C-alpha cells in the first residue's frame, strides 16, 4: 500500500517536473543563468555557477527521463483505451453491415420475384 502511494507521488512529481522543464520560461531562465559568467561583477563566482549548473544537470536528466517514461505510459494507456473503443465501434459497424447485406439480399430476391411476375400481371390485364 505504501509503495503504491510512493509510486503515485513519484510519478506525479516526475510528470509535473517534466512539464515544467519543457516550458519556454524554463528555457529563458537557464539561458540567462548561462549568461551570468559573462557579467564582470559575477565572474568571481564562476566556479560556483558552474558547480550549480552541473548539479542541476545531475538531478534534472534522470528526473526528465522518468517523467518521459511516466508520460509515455499514460499515452500508451490512452492509446489502448482509444483502440479498444474503436474496435468496439468496428464490431458494431460490422454487425450493421452484415444486417444491411442480409436486407439487401432479401430485397434483391423480392425484386427478382416481382420482375418474374410482371409478365403474368401484364398478360392478365389484357
């Protein structure tokens, strides 16, 4: 029970983090962060900036990979549900098609009988 809750929490954090990291605002933030060493007043802190940059990469990469896996599983589940629904609809359409073919066959037989009787009806009218 506890492991299921932990897995749900882990999946939630991984998915939300992946969505957050995938925004343009996060791109802008990291872009500005990458430009910080170019500012002369901050260049004294360049080693700390590089340290934190590496630290973020160390935890962000696995986090993003897990988030992609979680989102992939969700997509697979949705795809399977969609496939099952479409296959159910296909079965209904196939049943309707079979009924329509049977009905067409009956109508064809009735038309054949009518065409066969037309000469008799015309002869009796004369």
